[in-house]
C-alpha cells in the first residue's frame, strides 16, 4: 500500500512557500474556487498530499467533501492537475473525482492511482478513458480498489471490473483566472457493461446507466444495469442511436 495512506495533514500545518509567488496565488485561488461550490473539506481543513519518487506534480493532493445535493454522499477530488507552475503554462482542464455513498479510504487511494496513471501515460488520460479496475479486500478484511486487470490472488468483491472517466454528472465548473476547470468522475462498470460500450461507444453505455437511474456514485457492490427489469429493451433502443445522438442526450441531462 502507498505510504500516502498514512498521511493526513491539516492545511495550516503544511509547509508554507513564499505567499507572493505566482504558484501560491493561483493555488490559493483554486482552493477558494473549489470551496465556493463544495464548502469545507471533510473533516474541515484536511487534505491528503501525494508525492512520487519518479514524478513531480507540485501541490498534488486529494480533498473530500460532503455532498448533500443529489447524488448525496461524498465527493473525493484531486487538486494539482489544473495548477499552472508558471504564468501562461497550459494545464489539464479537469481534476479527477470519485463519488461515494460514505467516506471510504479506498477513494483517495484510487485518486492516487489515477494520478500515477496520468504520469505514466504522460498526461494522455482524458474524458472517456477506460482502465481495468476492481474492488478487493486485504488480509484484514479492509476494502480497497485497484487499477489492474490481474485479479488473480486478490480477494475480489462485487462485479465491477472496469472504470470510465466521464464528465461529472453535476457539471461542476470551478472559476479561476487562469482558466475554469471541471471534474472527470470515475464510473465503475461491470464486465458485461464494458462489453456494451465496446460494441457501441462509451456514450451509449453512459446513456443507458443514466436512463436506468444509475448515478456516478461508485458502489463496489453494484449489480449490472442489465439485471434491472426493462434494461435490455432500453439498450435495444439506445444501441440504434448514433454516437452524437447518445452524447447529445447525455449533455442535455445536466
């Protein structure tokens, strides 16, 4: 398990850089933009800092917020991908996010894995990206998640076997002088759901999930959408749509 899991620091205990620097000004602006929409962190003032031996992403961290508005639960999000190091630098337009019913430790761990994958793929992780993914329990029975297609030897739970990164269903937009940014949220999918996306497009699958009332809340024990009465008939209607038709309907669901 990564060392970061043992690190939880209050914001006022973190090392304080030069307050007049461009990086600090824009970092603080981003923090205010996030809190304007989501309120204070849960617990208040808490962040989970991330670091790597092989990679550098200044200020990278995860924050957790309680979300009373639908879908109710928690939003766990990164902060760092959208942060410019110097004036005029082009940055990633999204931060990664995981929505959950409760406040599990695996959510911030998954964000760390996503950032690591982003580094590994040299930033080529975008809207619609897919990764093999599962939930499992460690020897002590604690629940974790992993970006991997190798589940041999893992005490896997549930039937989620992949994830897509998709525009957050609340379409949150954080306002910053260096450019507004949004969230790419994790959508866990079962093996048969992944097959539907392969046979059509991810937009078709996302539309089926939305039409059948499945939110982006990442539930380790969620059953396949195809187990819901009427889902197969709904899929027959959706699979006849073009990608643009499916995507446009999704865009109108905000």
